């Protein structure tokens, strides 16, 4: 299976896989399987999977004493935009 992702998403997944000491393939498979076992619509499942990835990313930042970049601000703005679009649709 081939999945095309934005560069920032690929970077976040690599960081999360490394933090979990898993290969990219194993990390993605486990994350997707966990998300798909849950109930709810696919958007909710993906949101949960991305929250897990963000949690791993934050753990790595804290462990290596680095600071998040502007990507978090962009993600927050996108979440706000999505919420707004959900309300108006």
C-alpha cells in the first residue's frame, strides 16, 4: 500500500516511530489497527491516530530538550478552520 502524505506529516510519523522504537511500517500498522478497532466515523479514528502521533512528537521534543516549530501553530489554525467549516456545513 502506498500513502501520499504532506512532508510535515511524514516527519511527524518518523519522529513518533523512532520514539516508539518501531519501524515506520510497524508504527503505521499498529496506529491504524488501533484506530480502526475503535468505534466512530473514520475522521474520528484518524484524529485519534494523529493525536497519538502528536503525543509521541511532544515526548521526543521534551526528551531532547527541543522546542516545537511553527508547525503546531499551523495545525491549530487548520483545526480551527475545520471546526468552523463543520459548523457552517
